[in-house]
């Protein structure tokens, strides 16, 4: 059985945030899956899954507000949301 990726928590103030998620935030295929554009709000903590080889497997955000917490921007592996040409 393949090893399961460990979740990594990131916020927009982490140095790895934009290199990790930035390229996916601009992809139309990701916007289509999410039903809109993901935003990098200061109130969000992102849960990122990466394979042992570093490939992004998926991500989501927990948006913590004063009155509630919301799970947002749940995206499966960006590799499955982009068109591949071989």
C-alpha cells in the first residue's frame, strides 16, 4: 500500500505558500472544480497534501472567522484538473 501524504498547514504569510499554491490559484481548471477563484485571505489556514516526491495531491482552506469556521476551496490533485497532452 502506498504511503499516504502527511498534511502540511500553510498560511499566506508562510514562505512556502505562494510557491506551493500560487501556480494552482491561476488555473482555470482549478477554478472550474472549485466553482470560482480561490483567495488567499489572511483568515485562512490551508491544508496541503503532497506526495513523497513533492507533487501536490490536493488542498483546502479553513476560513476562521469570529462567528464560524468554514471549509473552502477543496481541490483534488491539480494534476487531475489540468489537461494533459502526451
